[in-house]
């Protein structure tokens, strides 16, 4: 199961990336994240781990598996039978900066988990993108 949501933001890509990639600050601008605990120090990079609490979802530890500074990071959370991948992309276009959030559910129970949480997942990634737009455009 794959879910994507994109939004065009009237702000420089550097600003959008700085906000999107500063995961420790997510609870300050999006209501879909209630608590974030970085499990290591320093800037986000491959191998970084973060514990995230979200309403209506179990606590998850996410590990960064891909990172291109200024453009993209991907991380994975694992639960029995489910591997969830979250992608976060920032792309500069003539129309503005496009931010895209992606959630992919895989594994033996991934499809079931994805179907059960499809509505919530779609709502959350849309709200995250819209919240990112608001905070990026007002700075």
C-alpha cells in the first residue's frame, strides 16, 4: 500500500527543507505528531533514529535509510509483520517548492495494516503537508 501527498509552497526550498528535515520540531507545527525523541545526536543522516508518538497510532522508532541533504530523506519503522517507509521530498519548481510526503506499508501484514489505516494515513500526510506549507510561508 502506498500513499502520497504533495503541496506547492510559496517559500524557498532551503526554508522548506530546514523545517521538513528538523524532525525534533515537528510537534510544534503539525498536529499529527504529539512527541518526538531523537535517539542520537547531530543532524539527521543515514542511521539516525527517532521515536515518534502520533494520535491513534502506536509509538514507532524510525531509522533513516536514505538521505540527500536539501532534497530527500526516507526512514523505516518496523512492527511484527509490517514495514512502514516514510518519504519526505522537497523539489524546487518554477511554480514554487513542492513538498511530498509518502507512506508505504509492506510486509506480510502490510497490506492489511495499510487498508485498516488508509483513511487515517491519507488524512495525516495531507495535514502534515498543509501544516508544512503554513509554517514555511509565514517565516
